[in-house]
C-alpha cells in the first residue's frame, strides 16, 4: 500500500508542476516531489506482516 501511495504522490506532484504557473508554488511542489522521490519505499511487506498467511 505504501508503494502505491508513494507512486500516486509522485504522479500528482508532476501533474501539479505542469499546471501551476505561480513560481513560488512551483518551488514548493518541486521540493515535495524531490522529498517523495528520495523516499525508500521497498517492495517488502510492512513490519509485522512477514508471516501473514494468504488464503
């Protein structure tokens, strides 16, 4: 789920950058995008779910 949210945040920030004309707001969006891209979102399951059984 974290990976999905991470990818959606990146997609949203990129779209906002394309649409926003105000340079101050663009700077904020670029900062948020850089922070999101820098996050290490691994494909491993969240803590406590390693031994969860799937039907």
